[in-house]
C-alpha cells in the first residue's frame, strides 16, 4: 500500500481562552490566562478550591433551546468545535449542514472524553435521591461516546466512530488512533479530538481531595505555574477541540487548505500507579521514542515540545526527566511550552487543545509561553519559553499527554511542505 500522509485541514476549539481557534490562539500567543473564579456552581465552605477554567457565553450554531436542554454540556462543546472545524475544512453544505463528501462512510469521528456528561449524572442522581423520576435522556446524554455519536449524526459522518477514554491522555489518543484509521486506509478523513466538562462540585471536590489542584484562589490568573519551583497543582478546566485529519491526496483533490501535517504517534502505559506518573518517566520516554520512530525523523529534528505541563510537583519532574532521557543534550535547544498555564487542565480535552496550539505554531512559527514562571526549579531545568511567546519557526513539534492510570500519548506535527 502506498504510504498515506495525513494532514490537518480544519480545527475547532471551545475553551476558557475563547470559543474559537482564533480566540484561543489570541489568548495563548499573548500569554493571557482564562482562569477565573468558579461561576458554574457555588463552592461549598469545605471545598478548598474556588477557581477554574470555565467556558463562557458559548452559542452552538444551529442548536435550538429544546435541543440544548436535552444535550449534555460536553456534547454541546463537541458540536460547536466540530462545526468550526468542518467549516474551516470547507466540508459542510450551506443548506443541510451535512458533509459534502460523495462517500460519507469514508469520513469518521473519534471524539474522546474522560468523564462524559458529569452534570447530567449529578442532576439525575439528585433526582433519584429526592424520589423524583429520572430523565429518559439521562443515559444517552451521560455516556462518554455520546459526543462522537452526536457529532456524526448531526454532520453525516458514517465512517469509523468511537470514543477513547484514557483520562488526561484521551484526546491525544483519539487523534493518534484517527491517524491510524487513515494510515491503514479505513477512512480518508477523520474528525478527532476531545470534549470535557468537569468543572462540577463533585469532580472539583474529588480532585481537591487528591491534593492535585492549586489552592491559590486569590489570584486565579497566576495559579497554574508549570515547571516553577512554587507550583502547587493544576487548575481544573473544561473545553473541546477537534481536528480534521485528512489523507493528503484526498485533501488536494478537493482543494482544501492544508494547515500542518501529523507524522507520528506513540502510546504506552507506565504500569506504575493509578494516579502518579512513573518518577523516571519510562512510559513517556517510550511514547516519545515511538512517535519519533513512526515519524521517521531524528530526535534532534524536534525543536518545540508542547508539554503536558500540569503544574503538579510529580508531573513536571517526571516529564522533565523523560524529555532529557529522549533528547539528551539537545533538550537544551528545545522550546518547551505549557499551555495549561493559561487555559488550565481540561482533562480529556487537554491533548486536543494542545494539538490546536501545535498546529498554529506550525503555521505561524510562534511558540506560546509558559506563563507564571518566576522561580526556576533545578529539577525542571528546561527552556520553558517563560512568560512571553517566542518566534522560533520549528519544523517538527511534539505534543505530550499523560493520564491517570499511567496512560501516555505523544504526537508529532510537522510544518506542511509539498
């Protein structure tokens, strides 16, 4: 079989940094924070965390009020991101809002979520406790595959369709598995990424109980500080991001604009601990090495890394070790960027939001900063692009994702050339 190259022809994003790719990129490239005080629920006195990265003022194109009531928040996010991505890729019919490809079975969707419709679960659990009836829409709106299925139904995507759930690595795995769907010829086009709406009382409280969240409530914009010596945890966030992945010749034949190329993917497991990463970073090391091998490039070709960079003590140390193990002395020449410093940690959507940033970096040459970096940590001795974006024009960009359960995913994007 002829080698099939996979390119990105459209993107969509919903986040605390803005409800479009353009708005998100404005936030990231200018080093702004979208973290604010929580408004989605009233924090309880016993809840030590009052800040999050919330999506605000989202209008889902074509969605009626009735549909909105029956649709989980994470699915609404996915539909909005899908509409933007498919529109940019010039795939939607103006009248029907369905894809215009001649064979819809050659176009699929792989949209992940770590938790699914959490607020739907909370609402129905409360109704059951009160003795009220459960909604007939509870199960189909709560389950994690609903976003992928609903997007396929709405836009007419009849190809491969499922949902990968691997906690904070979910959407990177989704993009990587969609990459292989096209590589092996099962599809010509895949809409891939993730959606998450975990800013709820229960989940925020749960992560706080794990002591994983930053407690710097007084200054929300400064709370998340990846790789900084004074980091104290991540900031929980929500959002969605989807990429249109397409086989190169298929994209060319229909006159699509090519944004970047996806050339490598690696997936491993630490097999170490349910919440803590392997302190030596062995799983992440192998995932990056696998992605580099599949990409057919050399470690020294990578000059930019979008780090998982959560701002937790354990993650940032082990990720630094992993990067140094893979790249050796070349690690000093790599511009590392941690976008969670600006938009928080959207769990199952985090990898896809980082992927959007990688594609924009490939397009523009601009590396987003890691903000709130003031005190270097000797154990995190990387060039983290502190506080101000940098024009670096990298050709190869690696994105790292790590998830509870020891899940690791690495993706490699490349500036597109013929």
